[in-house]
C-alpha cells in the first residue's frame, strides 16, 4: 500500500515466477518465460516490450529494448560475463582470475577498476578509475 492507500499487486505462476505486476495506478507490467523457464520478455504499462535472447543454458546474449537499442554480452566457459556492450555501443570488459573473480574491469572510456583478493577469496583491495586504492581487512 502506498501513502495514498492504493495497493500494488503481483501475480505468480505455478513455478513462483512473476507473471504480472500491477502498480498503484492500476497499470500492469507482464513477464513472459520460455519453455526452459527463462525470462524472455517484459511488457511495461505503456505496452513497450523488452526481449531477451538467450543461449540454451540461459545466459543472456542480447537484450532488445523498445527504442530499438540493444545490449550484448559475452561469457567465458564458466558462464561468467566477460563483456557487456550497452545500447550506445560502448563495451565494458572484465578480466577474471583463475577462480573466476573479477581481476579488473575496463569501461568504454578505458577507465579501469582493479580488484585484489586474499586466499579466502575476500576482496582486500580495490583501485578505482581515479587511481585511489581502498584496502579492506577482515576479523
């Protein structure tokens, strides 16, 4: 219930996936799934549809937006994201270490964030785009 005492509603399918969301103004967003139970389309309250193209294992390859733009993704053999290209054609890349954790991330402008981990796979240092390093300690 919102401050004006109007309610929001969710409808679920038998597999506990949201099929429909109705906002406080009574407008609905609909969700569609494929036979493998992966989300493949979202239609908003203005009847704009976003679609998701997937690999058979469910990894999202492409998101098609109602305005005609799209996003794409690439993955490594473990199914972890390596690149994301946004609707403007700008690509962000991830380099992962031997455990699959992000080692660095570089955006389309060439700005890099680096990550360091300890033997327990906890983040111990992060260096941001401005070359500021933050260190983390654990008890």
